[in-house]
């Protein structure tokens, strides 16, 4: 499954996306590079791979380009969440039909771009869902991460790392973050810590 990154130096006017895939031995393979410019269609710097990978990259680029657009905050209703469905492509697993949520608040756009869910070791049960959180006033190369389960939300803001920093819990969310995340679905099992107790 391809993973997408913003390169350092990307901003609200010009950005570059890197699509990579992890190999069987842990090595990273560059699948595609895409340039985004305000007002222009995405420009693919390499030919898309054949098969599902190319379809996924094309669909993810379309979603990211819409979310990244610098003019989006001008057309979003203030303090109203706009939800966009993920791409529905033949032959692509449902986990890759990633959605996005967009909110304009106090002149800044806050966006959540869904990533594939976290599943159990057998890959059959969704343990939690996750999304990259992009604040229009912060660098695109350092998105936040939000993970949610059955009524439970954990957030690591831009610059924070799940392996190093404590998460922001649901009762600690800022008003804009809380408003955005009210629109996430919560039809998964509760998030649990390593001791087996639900974290609150």
C-alpha cells in the first residue's frame, strides 16, 4: 500500500508529494512524485505504476490536492464541517477508500485526511481508525495524527510523536478540533492501553 508524504519546504502555494511503498525486506521504494501548485492540476513527475498501486496514487493525489488547495478556506462555511467521501475504485480494498473532513475556523483551515485503519494481527477486525490532521497555519511536512475508536479520540498535534509524547485526549481538544472530530464515525472497539484498560 502506498504511503504519501509532503516534502520539506511544501507550503500552501507549492507542494511536492512523495508516494513510497515498503518492500519485503523493509526497504522503501519511491513509486511516484507529484507537484502541486495553486490553480494548476497535479503534475506527476513519473509515470504511474501499473495495477492497483497506480489507481490508488491517482485517487490519493486527487483527495490531497482538494484538501491542500489554498482557496479551500475561502469556500468552506465558517465553523461547518465538510466531509468528502473517499475514492471508490474497482479492485481497491475498502481500507483505501479514505475520507477527509474540512473545517474553516477563525480564518484557518483544519483538515483531517483519513489513513488506512489499524487492524488486529489477523487483519480481520478494525481496532481503530486514524487520520493526518493538517492545520492551515502550520507546515504541511509536519501533520498531526488523530486516532479514534468507540467514542474515544487521541490526538498528537503537529510536531508531536506517538512514540515520544503523550496524546491529547478527547476532553483536552480545542474547540475547532472537537468540532471536526464530532463528524468521525466511532463504530470500532474502544482504544485500550497495554494493561488492557481503556484509556480515558
